[in-house]
C-alpha cells in the first residue's frame, strides 16, 4: 500500500490480506493463451510459405511479416479506446474478445488453404483478415486482467497470465514439431486447423466461465477491503483520457526515454529471432520441417521457469539490477551462437538461459517505466510503451531480413548488437527501481498499526 493512499481520503483501515483469485485469473487468461500461441505458428510457418511456396526473397518476406505490427500501430489504440467506451451487459472487454476470436477461427485456416492453392493474393487477404481479428481483441486479453484484479495483486496476476499463455504456446510449438513434415512444400492445413480450434475453445471456455461485470464488482469489493479508495480504482487510464500530469524533471524524462529505448531494442532483438529462426535453423542447424520449434520450446521453458524467481529476486535487489543482468545475457548468448559455428546440443542450454533473460527484461522494464509516472498517466505511458514495441517489430523483420539476404550467418550478430544497445539503455536509466521487500513489509506494518 503506498504512502499516498494512506494520506488521502477517509481514515485508512487496516489492510486486509485479500488473496489472488487464481481460478478466475487463469480462466480470464485463456483468450490471451489462444492469441499468443498464434504468433509462434504465424512467425514460424508463414515465412516458410512465402519463401518456399512463392519464392519471395528474405527482405520481401520480412516486409510481409511486418504487416502485423503496422496493424498493431493503427488498430490497437483504436480498439482499446472503443472497449473503454463499451457499455455492453457482457462488460467492456468480453464482446471484443469473443467477436475477434470467432473471426480469427475462420481466418486462420484460410492462410494454409491459400498456401496449398498457391494463391499469393488469397494468402495476403487471409493474413490481413487474421491480423485484423487478432488486433480486435489483443489488447483486451491483457486489459481484462487489470479490470478484475486489485492493484496490489496485478503483478502476481500478470505472472499467472504469462504462464498460462506460454504453456499454450508450448503446446502449439510441440504441434509444429510433430505435425509439420519435411519437404519443400508440406501441407500446413492440419496445423492451422488445430490453431483455429485452440483459439475457439479458449474463447468458448472464457465465455462459459468468466462473467466480467461480476468479477469487476468483486475486484472493487476486494480493493476496498484492502484499504484502497474507490477513486483510486476508477482512474481513467485510457489513451484518450491519458494523464494530465506531465513529467518536468529532466532526469526523470531522460530515464523514461532510456526505458522506452530499452523497450525498442528488446523487441528489435526478440522479434528478429522469432521471425528468422525457422530459416536459420534450416540453413545452419540442419533442422528441417518443424524441428526448429524445439529451439523455441526450450527458450519458452526458460522464460516460464524464470518468471516467479525473477519477480522475487527483483524485490530483494531491485528491478534495475535484474534488468541489467538479463540484458547482459541477451547480448552475450547471441554472441556465443554467432561465434561458435555449426550446432551443438549445448546450444539448448544457451537458448534456455536466453529465455530466462527474455522474461527478466520483459517483466522489469515495463514496470520500471510505470514506476516513474503519475497513477493518472499509466494509460498514456502504456500507450508509449506499446507504440515503441510495435515500431521495433515493424523495423526488425525488414532489417533482419536484409541481414539474412546479405549474410545469413550474421543473424545472431545482429541480435547480439540489439542486446548491447538494450543493455546500454537500461544502464543509463536512473529511475524506476522497485521498493524492496523489506521496505514493503515495514510500510505494511506501519499502515496496519494505524
């Protein structure tokens, strides 16, 4: 509980230990699982379609793969604002989640069907429709968790959502490894039908078990029981309303700029790997068909294993130290993969450690950014965060595609360079560290004594 909360409004009540509603958090995370698992199929298989079936060069393939991020730049803020204004009896986020999921269910298999028909215009049309559907509910899969979780418990809820989401992603990676046969032009339709079913079932279970308005009301009651005023719950964090408070301290502004730069280079690094690893593994690791997915599975296992320990460590030593250490790994691990030729089973350990580091940066940089802004500016700076991340994901498929065309063996050198720039950006940020756990416990004891 913050000191500010204890100094404003009515006399504070002793804080109540409200437990996180793990069941509903997990159920509300299902659309996120269906959505995020799609990107492994899209990023891994569609480039193989474009180069294998249609003979496009790597730079053109990278441009096509960047379309989803262009869509994100334009559509994610729009649908976010529309959901904030939604007054449906089902809630603000649920209508978008359900409609977007249904459209995606029909659109996803069309991508594989178009590839089988060798129709590039139909393939592009199917990709555009699918990306529109995903953008319709992509932001809502995260916003719903904030809507139903009291503020002090949101970090823990976020870790649950990530574990649910990436567990589903792991399932689809296993499916890629098993269902994609070797050969120049395999039949991808069974895999894409499974992905569509995954999206649909996730949405149906969500619609069956999650009642958004009731859970939002429960969140408000739980928050009041924790001593949080209603006015603190109903802050308008939408990008349109934004925060009216502006940061005037130049040192803090510089830290914000560095954290946004760190976000940019994180996605420049990570997306370059996810977009190109299927072709790189085919060229240099002799991993044909869907066997490259083992690399992604190991990387995701590393991230999953690291989420909870990293969150606990950051409370002990601070977010910045964890973020710097993670960024150092994101610079060193790709350098090892670049400098050591061929493939060795030891590389799986490198990818495992790299996954832990990816999760560490992912959790720490965003929370560092929100730590330095006013509570009424969370939506505004979250908008900056996602705009920067999307911009990176537009640029890096094209740039890394150019690297793959000119010198494929330099892919991990490019990724390592992005890691170095990430490390420098985090190191230069002087604000945004967390309150350490000892101080949290002292403040809670003081607050309860009042």
